[in-house]
C-alpha cells in the first residue's frame, strides 16, 4: 500500500490529470502525468471492469502495480501526479513485463531523476 501522501483521492485530481496531463500509452497500460504543487509524487490506478469482471483479478493487478511504483518512488522527480490506466492485455503479462512497461513509461515521460 502506498502512503496516504502518495495517493490521489479526489475525482477532480483525476480529472485534472486527464485534461492537462502529459500522456504515455503502451499496449498494456497508459500513464497520465501532471505537475502538482506538492513536494511528493502521487499516484492513482484505474482498472475498468473490461479488464476483468472479477474484482479479485483487478485487485491483484492493482497490488502488483502499487508494489512496482513503491519500489521506484525514490528514483522519480518529485512534484507530479500520475494516473495509471490499465488495459485488458495486462492479464497475459507477468510482473516483470509490467515493471518494464512502467519503467519505459517513466523514461518517456522524463520523470526519472
């Protein structure tokens, strides 16, 4: 679980990321990034029921993504909000492939220190 200061909670914060955010979209996930006025990074993860009808599967993917993000938190430039959008092709991937896609997305968004 990410700390409370590293989580996006309000709908208007998600909306702001979608309207004004910089985007990266791959085959298994997309990431929207928008600067915030805080000194830390915040994350939100969106998984639609189109990915899987089973909440157990969606929550497992959400936990895996959170752990990947938590391990890379220190290597990111501070002061951004990130929204991770998950696509159905993620079901065929293991955690190493998901981590590689997230690393590539951070690199393309130029948010790595």
